[in-house]
C-alpha cells in the first residue's frame, strides 16, 4: 500500500462527479478513502471523518453505500460537504434551474439590497461586484428549500474569490476586478448549471440508503456519535504550521455571514498560531491527542483508523508526523499495521510551493484499534 498505487487503482481522475464543486486546500485524492472504505467496510457500515474538510470521504461513502459522519470547525468546509453529499431530486434540480432563470430577470428596483459590512470590503470588492453578490445572496436566502439553498450557497462561495480584487486563492496581492454586475451574475449561473449537471450524475449513482451527517463543530468532543458505533475512521488532520484555512476562505466566510474570528480561533495547527502567535508544537499535539482520543471512543474494537498527515517545521525545528502520531495512537490502544511515506513536495495536496520543504514528508498510516 502506498500513495501512488492507490492513485493508479482508478482511471477516474480526482475531480469526478461532485468532487470538483469547490476549491479547497490540502484535500486528499478520493481514491484514498475509496480504497480503504472498500477494503475495511461493507454496505451499511459507518465511516467517520473528524476533519472532514470539503467532504471527499463522505462523497465516497454515498457512492459506496456506507453511512458517513463528518465534523469540521470551518463552516465553509461543512457547507461544501453538505452540498457535495446531498443528492438533489429531479424536483430540487428543477427548482434550482427556475431560480437561475428568475435571477437573470430579477428587478433590482423591487429588491432591498443591503451590502454586508466587514473589514476592507471596498479594498477587496469593487462596488459593482458587491451589488451583484449581495443580490444573489439575498435571493438565495428567500428560498424555501434547504437542500437547494445549500447547493446555491456553495456555488456562491465558489465564485467569491474569482470576482474579487484578490489575485488568486493563495495570493493576497490586490488586482482590480474586471467583473461588471451582470458578469458576476452570469458567472454564478454558468457555474451553477455546470454543477447541476454533475449533481444529476451523482444523484443517479449515490446510494439513497446511505445517510450522511455533517456537523459544524470542533472534533474534540463529538457527543452526537455513540461509543464504538463506527466501523472505519479516515481523516487528514491539519499539517501543523502549514496552512491557514480561515485565511484561505476569509472572503467566503465574510460574505456568507460567518464569524471570521471564531473560525480563526477554532483552527488547530494553523500558521497563524505557530508562526504569528509563536505557539510550540505542544499546542498542536495536545489538540490532536484530544481529537483522536474522542474519535477512537467512537470506533469499534478491531476496526481501522486511517490517517494522512504531514511533517511540520516550526521555527526551523523539524517534527516527524509519523513519530508523534504513533505516540498518540499507541497510547490510545491502537497498533500500526501499515504505512507509506512520500516527500511532501511530490504531493498534489500542496497549494503553495514555498511550503514544500525538502525535509518534510507526508504519511499514510493505517492503525487498528485493539483495545478500548
């Protein structure tokens, strides 16, 4: 078992069906959860991802007929995961398309548009773009179908950075947006229609019997999941001092009305905490111990816990993720039964080349719970 052989098991690429709905940093390829779900579970079993991110694990659960539970403290993560794993009915899709048709002809004079107020909005969004995004957002809020609302808010989130003055998702240099109000609306409609076509395919292939639960909360204590009720855990926790998920999604968080500071504070292992606030690795490890301990509480004896995790460098000191993950898992009643490592710079999960330190590796680790 290794990264490359798992990837080569499928010819589907990595962005099939709903997997391409929304950009997200550091997501693993869908072949990883697919491989282990098929290997370690059967139809109707339950799979849990305590750091669900954009829902790659749970999409594969729906396609393979397994129940899925995902937890993440980032509201963009859980919004996108819900949209990617909720199979829309023909009626839902027709309702969404009707909304798109009315959006084209919306009479702005009859709609009270109130622009949001957040720090530096005029710096990052020209007025025409602000008006277009506000109009779309207001009309989505008026819908009476929660599934379609979630889907359309995900479409909305997917275009926010593209129409902003931000150079790209990972570069915070300012450029002047070239989008007019009409062009923003047209882009939204184009993306929505493309995603609806993929949703139609997904809905045909997804198991209606597979239940997916997505929780927007910390994975430190997930009381909603019963002890020893989970058949498999697959997850990829943050790579300490590598990403700032809250920063990557800053504009989306602001436009969708979430609390940026709360999202920032809830994130573990962020560059903000370890580089800006200068917290040591112990802070990350303490959080990871607590999250893994609670996750293991939910896992059945004899079941497996699959982890994709990367090494860390904090103020020039290298921390081996295999070493500290082993320490945590072995002290919580698990044994390592398989592992594979690759240089982080070879991984497609990186979104910023400056973090591809030659000394950093990424690890695929498989544990088995042998005692409670």
